[in-house]
């Protein structure tokens, strides 16, 4: 009833192409962002540290992978490696360059990851789909192996870990063990909000259309003048930039201290892939939704059954979790490749005409 | 079909493309065998011939999707047959496909906007902000895309994902995408195949209007003889990869080889 386009006339193409053409959507999203900013005032440390910051980091990585896979149609299993490049680059930058601002370092790490992404995106001109997935998998193993083997990457620390140094932004500590969870949460949230907005801008403009054209019909795209290699490499670069920034945040604002294992296939690449499949390929909002789902689901399974008086063993919870993820992924791949985002859209279409659909 | 179209509104001009002795083989199949012809500015040139005659292959050679083993193609003085596919678009050549090749996941509007991609220059930084110059550019091109949408009378399906459209409308959107690029040379591969009478009539009108209003040179592959005879300035007949005849619709109609090979045999 209250969710209507009626009376909201679009008087220019600009209004028509706004991110949220319907006012209610815009208000809801702004309210949600505002709410996200005040969460630290009532959430406890466990929630911030273990759940919400993790969610923010993964949401950013999921947007990155979705740009590459959902929009440009290039399959990648190298998310973990690209995040590792970001994390390790940020570590090297902050520990080796005196007085470097940590925000600048995080952005530069994204840039370095973009360069690595371009390198590993080169095969995409020749190979597609499954074979490209295998090539990116090779990147995943190679990069993590390299970080493990070459001491330079960890400043020759014998334990092989990288530890985020304490760094301040405007006099507030945002990274390292002494930084408060609130400060780290706000840092990650701000990165996510800004880069989600940028991603939305990219996909509704020229670059986004050229990605989708390559994804949907590469021959036709080329015939209207879209250069395949340049377009694919741009997608690899920007996607890797996002993953690199997420990786830097993972080390500096979430975990504080990591080994390469934190970035391996099962800890990062697959979960992020599941996030975008469940959330919706080709949807920025879906990436965030998917990240929330994958991060929250296990916590829900731990806490909910005892709440209604059911006791299940921990290892059994793990099984249930896997079954649910498996079933959902199969469901979304087969029935609704556009994921939660599409289900949400259908709901909205229904809502817009409710209660009189005709 | 609109009767009596002549070249009265536009002047057929100089030769803008030369196809010289082009041969193309796939293994043992000789898809094109020593084909030569000229294309003149502003004309509508039809390529006809039975199934498998090599018509689509000819268009594919022109826009660099196939590279002929022998012969050459010059367009506006530049060699085309060895060039890359995406360069054809940069030189002002657009096309539609026999089997629709739309971007299925995108809306009608976005499909048409991709036709304008080449003309959009603002780089990543502005794109990321969707602000200032990028926004201005986007709106200018949106206005152009809307002109195409108006022209093809597809306002109602602007926001519909093209995968959900019926066949006839998909063909129209594909023409729209090609037109959005404001091409000098438009290659149409069976734009009316599978359409009913009314849809064909509309399509003929659009093709003639494009040619009249914008002076676009058109190479058209079409099986419907009444359409071909009506709207084309010249006709080229291919059979088994060889050029069998070339001339005005009337000349071709009267050619005995053509009657034997094509008109007399398959009359669907
Ligand atoms: N990519 C390809 N690989 C192998 N053979 C091909 C290829 N493209 C075309 N051919 C062959 O070349 C010949 C000419 O094909 P083409 O598609 O150009 O014919 P056409 O005149 O467009 O026919 P139709 O009226 O059926 O569209 C056919 O024998 C076809 O099988
Ligand atoms: Mg054909």
C-alpha cells in the first residue's frame, strides 16, 4: 500500500537512471546505512569483532568477485589469493614506509592487487568458464605458496605470520590489537559504503554495460566495438582492487595477525563464491545480502536451536550448515541464478501492485 | 509492402567498399569462391542465394569476424579483411545477426546503450563517481538511445530484459542496437526471417527510413523475394560461394542462371 511509484514522476533521464528510482527504496537504504553506523553503540564486542567486521570484509570481497563473475562473466576461484595480495601488500607498505597513512596504504594495496589481477586475467582472452576457473585456481595456489616460501613477504618473521602494526587515522587507532572494535568496524563500514556506491556507479554506466555485453554474447559485443581483452582485464583489475582492499582490511581491521592459511580456498575463495551465488550474480546489493547470509547462518545455527530447547552436537551443527549451504547453492544455481536479489525483486514487484495485482 | 520505392530521396554515391576476389574455405567447404563486388554510398544492396550459398560468410568477412584466405576487402580506402572485429565498429560498420545476438541479461535500453559505448569517452574515474562529465555524457547518450527507441516504436519495452521479449521484437531491438552506433554501413542478416506480414512491413519501413533519413548504406540478406525486389537498388546473387549475377532487381529477375539456380528451384 505504501510502496508505490504513483505520484513520483520522473521528469528527466537522470531521475530515471538513479540507483533507487523509487523514493521508499532510497529512504530504506539510507536508514539502513545510518543504522549500521550506530550499531557499535549497543552491539557487544563479540558481535563487532567476530561477526560484523567479518561480514563487512566479506561483503566487500563479494562485491569484487561479483563485478568479475556476475557482471563480466569471468569465473574466478582466486579470491583468496587476491585478498592475500592486498593483506600482505598493506603489511609491507605500512611496515617499510615510515609514516605512511594506513588508509593510503590500504588503497595502494588495492592498486597492487589490481596489477596482479591483470596478470592472472590475461589467460581470459583465450579460455573461458571451467578452464578459466582452473587457471585462477592455479593463481590461488601459486600466490599462497609464494607468500609461504619467500620470507621477504613477512619481513623474514620466522613464525611466518604478518601482524598489523598499530596505525591511526585522525588520531584514532584503527588497526592492530590495541585498536577498539568500534574504530575497526567504522573503518570497514566506511570502506564498504563508499566502494559499494562506486560499484553501483560502474555497473550502470559504460563500463558496466561493456562487461555485461561480454558476459552475455562476446561475439556481438566485439562487433559493436567492445574490445574483449581490454574489457576483461578492466574487470579483473577492478575486481582485484576490491578483493585487495578487503584483504588489507581483513588483516588490519579484523584478524590483526594472519598466516596464508587464512586466505586459502576453503576459508575465502569458496565462501565468497557461495555468497554471490546465493546473494545473486550480477547484483551489488545481492553480494552484501549473500555475505550477511553466509556469515550469519552458522551463528544462527549455534544459537537458535538451544533457544527453542533443542540441543544439537557441535559437529552435527557443522553438518547441518553444510547441508543448508549445499541445498541453497543447488537451488539458486538451477532455479534462480539471480539469487536472493531476484527473489527480493519479485517480492517488490508484488508489493508494488498489492493488494490489487491487476 | 510499400510499393514503388526508388532512390529519389537520396543519391547513390561513390564506391565506399570494394570486395575483390574473396575466397573463404572451411576445410573442404568453399563458402566463398572468388567473389568480387562494389558497394556504393547510400545504396541498399541485397545479397540473395539459396541456403548455404555463403551470404552470412560474406558479411562475416566484411566485419572481420572471418578472415578470407584469398582476396581483399577495402572500406573507405582501408583494408578490412585482415582487420580485427572490433575495428569494424570503429570504422562505422554495424550489423545484426541471422540468429539474434542480443545481450540476454540486459534490458532493451541497455542493449541499445551498448551500441553507443564506442562514442562514450569519459574514463574510469568519472564513471566511478557517476557525476559531472560522466553523468552529462551518460544523459546525452541516453537521449540518443531514446531517439532510436522512438524511431523503432519500442518505448513500452524499454526496461524489459530482452530475453523475455517475443522474437519479432528482439529482432527490432537488435536493429536498434546497430542504429544506436550511427553507422555509415549497416549489415542486416535476414532481418525479417520468421516474422509475420505486419512485422515484416514494419521492418521494411524502418530499413527504408534509415536509408532515406540518415543516408546509411545497407547490405541486406533476405529470402523474401518480394521484399528484395521492392527495396533494393542492386542485387547480388550467390550460389555455392560463387557470384552468379549482379544488377538491378529487374536485371537479376530476368537472368536465366538465377532463375535456374535459385528462383525457379526454391520458392518458399
Ligand atoms: N564457422 C563455420 N565453420 C564451418 N563451416 C562454415 C562456417 N560458417 C559457414 N560455414 C559453411 O559455409 C557455407 C556457407 O554458409 P553461410 O552461413 O555463409 O550460408 P548462408 O548463405 O548464409 O546460408 P543461410 O541462408 O542458410 O543463412 C555453408 O556450407 C556452411 O556450412
Ligand atoms: Mg546465413
